[in-house]
C-alpha cells in the first residue's frame, strides 16, 4: 500500500480520464462481483455502485489493466470497450476561470471598502455571485481531478441459469408447455 501511495504522489498527474465497459458471462454473479470489489480495494480503489447484474468500480489510473485482466478471468468476455478522454484543456480552462473569478472578487472587496451606502448593496450582490461561481468552479475542478486520478470500470454480468429438466414432464421453457406435443408429433408422422 505504501508503494502505491508513493507512486500516486510522485507520478505526473494523468491528463486523460480512463473508462472501461465490460460484459462478462458468469455462473455466479455475486462471487464475481465480490472478487472484483476486493481487488479494487487492494489496488487502492473502491466500488461506487452495485446491483444484481453489474458493479461500477473506481481504481487509481494506471492500475485498471490489472482489474480488467481479473474481470476477464471471471467468465466468458462478451464485450470490452475501453476509452480515454483527454480533460487537460477543460481542466486548464476551469482553473483559468477560477483564477479570474478570484481576482475579480478581490477587486470587489476593494471597491466595497470605499463604496457609499447606495453602492454597498450592489457590490455585495456581485460579491455573492462571484463566490457562487468560484465554489462551482472549485467543485467542477475537484470532480475532474478525481476522474483523472481514478479510472472507472462498468462491469455487467450476464447469467444463464441452467436447471435440470423437471420430472413432471413440464419444460422450464414456458412456451413449450403450451404446445400440444402429441398433435405435433402426429402431424410429423403423416
């Protein structure tokens, strides 16, 4: 764990968000999901959602190949889609806007010190608007930085239930139980 932390702290920050979508046919969805969630935690990640047929995992960027390899070993791989989305320009644009809004806010505070009674309300309104913009930008930047630090893996499980035929003569395929087999066989003999 210390080695992974050192790697994350010394490696240059990634500029592309990594996403993978995998569909795997498995015999035991719960066991497969448990194994993948455990591996994600070992890699320094976590699962962000899970239901009966899928799991969404987040792992540090650069470790997703390990988890993809384990996913492929859980059963028969049906679909694999891996994408990288470069966020460097969008992130730099948001950071630039943040710096600009913070400078504007400083100027509004300077104006507020010298504002007369009639101007105070107007300046305060602008200050509140700038603070809202700044907080929104900070949240957006944090979300993008998190997306860059953690790859997202969306894993869906397909399951084919296999049951032994019923001893009652009924089929597990309900439509087959609606067919009159005696008449059907008689028609084939003619």
